[in-house]
């Protein structure tokens, strides 16, 4: 195995805990770079508040918000409260609210100015002394990708990350823009933090249904019997969006769907779907198995990529009855941009469990409906023996809905009374939970507890880029056609043809 060195080091470290046996919560300082940004307002502040309401936060904690704006503590706290009223899963409660808000302090910071970090260090230490917090520090980087390296370097040179307690770094995607930049970024991060201290957050891994994939078969023997891989025809993983590029053109027109969704989210879902785990589920075991899966994905060469990959870009159309403009007319998009807003691919996992079973992945913007799901299609015996299609027998499906509605459903064929025709019938299963924790709540809680199970290990990230890299090179060499598709449809016709060539279709 190419990554044996990474995994050997990984296995020797005791920082990773089991899902069931997490560490006890310890008092800590949460240092948030990008505290004035959209992610903090929509997701992070509400996540911390809901953990607080559920008594899952430490007894004593400090949140230091950082940004270039000259905000006061009072104004920062008012912005936090405003975000709670707008985005909290639970209603804001007057009891305890002021105590929660008083944990938040603001520090203006120019991340490129080394002297600014001395002010930050003084504030962190002051709050630690006031609140009786040991030097346990969690750094969250919700910033532009080009600022990650300079921040981690300055955290090291200023001594802020040299603590008597523990230190952890959470970074948002993208983890580089190709294999080379990802490796360079990881090298710089490793100069300030150990691998076990780096938490690469992927909010798809925080979704409850995705987290359940790790134990779904073990916890449900009946499902394990159903999932006889000898009976599986193919696996389809879709992450479709109705929204367009919105206000992200500056980033998205350079990233495209392949970097924004495929290299991270979709390949993570491939790994999680293909896992085969023992009873004892540990962060180490999951990381090991995920790396084995991604390493087993059959390489796609630059020259052959056009046979396995479809890329597309949306034109003007309608979404929910409302007209929408084309990608090229979006503000901030280059008039001759060949950026992909849609990506589909066929891949194979060359291991004994999944050998020769195709995985199809797709993601696109401005499609007909918002949906993230995993569909496992079983072999159709009627199709194999050429029964007349009018009889209506279709492939059985196991459908795992991830977003917007979570649930599991099974598609069967039921024979109509007094007829030879079959009709599809669905058996739906849901958790019946109307108050389910959101992804960022689960992930922030795990990071504070030191549970790295649902964060991306460097081995997974590097191998994902290695698989993607030849496809990026094919894009740059214009070896893969850029198909257009009308907004509000299911995507380019070429994506349908990709499956039809294997006698399948998208579900």
C-alpha cells in the first residue's frame, strides 16, 4: 500500500477515540478566524448556541472572534445574537442568552501582520485567566484559501499554538486546487500542527445519514443480508442543486464543480458508501478503510478521461417557474468561461468487494431539484432473461436520502391483481426526528472532544487529488467536451448517455 507510512504513524497515535467512547469535554478557547463572515453567521454561531442549549459545551469556554473590521465586543455580541435569531435550529431563549453572549470577545486582526498576533495572544491569555481555562485552544479557519498558510505560520511564530494543553486546527475546504497545491498546503500545515491536530472539515461528513453509513450494515443484519454485493448492479451518488453560482463567482469560476463538489464531498460519499467495518468502529479504522477504498479506485488517464467523465455548463432556463440567467451571464463570470457547473463520472473500485460494480457520481448547479442521495441498484433478473418490458418489472433500489429530507427507502415490484403487470412500490423508513442536530453541531462537538472520525485524513485528501489530477489536466487540454444544459433540467444529455452505454439510467 502506497500510504503505509502514513497509516503506520496514524495507528501509533492514541489521539483518535472510538465513536462510543469519546473523551470528556474540556474547557477551551475557540479562536475563530473569519468571525465576520457568512459561514460564522449562518452556521457556526448557531451551532455553538444549540450545543450550549443542550449542555454539550464545556463548563467554561471562550470564543475569540477575529476579522479586519474594527468592531467592539458589544457590537460583535449583537451580531452573534442576530445570527441566532435568524438561523438557530432551536428558538432563542432569554434564559442563559446573556451568559452565552458574554463568552464572545472580538479582536481586530490583520492576518498578514505579525504584530497583530501579539494582541491576539494577550487577549487569549487574559480570557483564559479570567475564566479559569487551561491552554486548550481550537483554531477555526473560515477564511479565503490563500490565507490559510500565512495564518498557521503566524500562529507558530507568535507562539499562540505552543500551549501547555492541547491545540487543534479546523480548516474549511478547499484543500488546495490540485495535487501539487494540496501537498504544498499540507506541508505548511504540518510545520505548525501534527496530523492528529488537523481537522479538515467536510460538512457532508456531518450529515447524520452519512455518519450512519459507517455502521448501517453492522447495526442492521437484515440490511446486510439484502446488500449481497453479488446482486448489486451499480451505485449512483448524486448531489444536485437548484441554485446557481450566486455571489461566489470569484471562487467558483476557478474551481468549478470538480473542485467545489467532486474532489471532496462526492469522493467522501464514495468512500463512506464502500466501507466494510467491524463491530468496533474507531476513527483509526474508518480512516484506514476509507484510504483503502480511495486507493483502490481505478485510475483514469488524461487521454481516456473523456470516456468516463462528462462536464457541463448551464444555460438560461427556468427554476420553479422563474426565469434564470445562464452561467456566462452571472456577475463576475468571464464571458468566455469554460468552467464546469456540472460533473458526472463513472468509476470502479478495484477491490474484492466492489470489483466491476460501476459507481456513478454527479453534481451540478441549476438542476431541476435539490437532492443529495445514494442509490444502490440491484440486478434485474427479468432484464437478464429478456422478459417483455410491458410487464413492468424494474430494478430494485435501496435509496439513502441525505438532503433535503433524510431517510431510507426500498423500491420493489408489486404485481397488480388480475394482471400480469408489475408496478413499483416504495417502502420508506425515517428516523421520525423533528429536532435533529445539524452537521456543524455534530462536527464542532466531535472536534472539541477530539473525535476525528468524521473529518478527512490527509491520506484521503491526497489520494482524492491523485485520482482527480489527470481529469483536471484533460480539462485544461480541452480533451473533454463542455456540454451545455438548460437550467431547470437534469443536466446534459451526455450524462444520460454515460449510463445508457452500460444499459443503466440515472434514478
